[in-house]
């Protein structure tokens, strides 16, 4: 297996975008208390792949849907962090029923439509803060 090369449009010494996004997804999941199985559901990949992500053996691929879902997941985390900060409030918000969204955000983000709805809801809320 050949080492990943940094795309030509990035300056020399720049970290690989796939590695950066993969680490960001795993850190966000850790802060939000989302299990590897939960991350696998959000990204649409196997739990084994997420386990390899956690150990550095798998990197999200920019040419697959998992990349887009990873970007949305990190965006969700960043919005929650901006609104609620690094506290248990974000975990509580995800786990509890949300009338505006029509369900628990943690359940909703397991589908593409739900993930997009939750991110849009948070973006709108964040815009008012």
C-alpha cells in the first residue's frame, strides 16, 4: 500500500484532508458520546471501518458518500458546540425529543434526510445566536 499523497493544490507539508476529516469525525463522536456503531450508521459504512478509523487504519475517501456524511457530521458538531459549548448539553440535546424536528436528533441523523434536516435546523438556530 502506497502512502497517501497530499493533493497538488495544497502547500507542501499540509496534512492529508482525508486524515484531517477522519480525525475530526472521531473527535466529534467522542465529544458527543456517539458510539462507533452510531458513527457507522451516520457515515453509511461498516462498524469495522469505523473501528479502523479510530485506530488510524482507515481514512475517509473524498470520492465516496462517506466523505459528504463526514463533513455534515462535523458541521453538526461545530454548530452544537457554538450553540451549547463543550458540555453535556449537546449530548442531552441529541438524545431528547425535538418537536421542531419531529424526533430525537440522535435517531434522525442515522438517515441522510435526517442528518441534513438536523444540520439545517442547527444552522438556522446558530444564525440567531
